[in-house]
C-alpha cells in the first residue's frame, strides 16, 4: 500500500509539472515576435521554440523516463531484493521448523531468495533435486519479470531519437517552405521557426535517449548482479533443506517400522 501511494504521489507530481509547463507555453505563445527576440530565456529557446512535438511528445517522454528511473531506483535495490544475510535467516528457520513450514515465515517476503525458496519447496515437496531445479527456474522468472519492466525505459531511449528526427524533418520542411514563399530570398527571421524546430527537437531527442539508455544498462546490470548474489545466498538454504529432508525421511521410516 505504501509503495502504491509513493508511486501515485510521484506520478501526480510529474503530471503537475507537465501542466505547468504547458500553461507557461500557452502564455508565452501569446507574446509578440519582437518581444521574444529581445531576450530569450532557456524555456523560450529549448522548449517553446521546439513547437508541439516538444511540448506534447518529447517533454512527457522525458518526464516518464524520469519517473521510471526514480521508481526503479526505489524498487530494484539490494535492500529489497537481496537483504543482507537473508540466506542464513531462511536456513535458520528451516533448521528450527523444517522446510515444509516456510509458508508462515516467507509468505509476506518479496526478496528474490524468499520468493524462490517458498515456490520451490511448495512445488518440489520432498524431492531435493526438483527443489533445486525449481529454485533456478524461480530466479530466472523473477529476473525476466524485472527485465521486462525496465524494457519501458529502453523503449523510450530508442524511440526518442526517432521522434527528434521526425521533428528535424518537419522543421526542414517548414524552412524550405519559407524559402519558396519568399521567392528564394527570405528574411532570416522567417527561417528561424523551421531552424528552431529542427534543432530543438533533435536536442530533446538525444537528451532523452542518452540518459535513458544509460539508466537501462545500469539497471540491467544491477538485476543480473542481484540474481547472482541471490543464487549464492541459497547455498546454505539448500544444504539445510537436504538435512531437513533426511530428517523427514528418517522419521517416516521409523514410523513405518513401528
């Protein structure tokens, strides 16, 4: 519940930023051309000059990428997915209560090791080799789920340069149209709109793509590292499960002999 509320607040905050920027753009669009060229601010040069492609496509894409990066930073971290000493804690639980009673201890855990051990012991029952195989499958499944989640930021990183290129082409079309309308001798001011759209959209496309792809690479490497660390954490757990299974088999044989 807390996780959902944090995400909702973050999403509302970013959406509010978009609304404020669009509102400012609407006010600035009402200014005269002479007023805009006297002294241009960063907002006028790199946002307003880009036109609707920047306002309604690239700017929301940048905020979405920012939101995803923050969300992944909060959820894909060692503290949540591979807590320190989690393997030893689970092994201690198995030692005290047995591997068949893990449901109560691990049902609310969301880290890699707890989820994998709980699924493997629930499905594998008393077959140690099947539990070991199911454990590896669970780690693989959890890694794939996270990799599919971060694929969104990879998609933004790959699409944003294409949108920027589209804006560049659109700006060049405006530029050549201005030249044709002016009979081949246009005033520099009449060309400014097309040049601004062409350059600003390219700027935004690359500004979104470069950090997005870098962030995607960082999180992909982090997921692979955390999965590897989780596998190492299960060494003591598997040893303890084997001991628990032997005790269970011994108790079963004793009962049969009685």
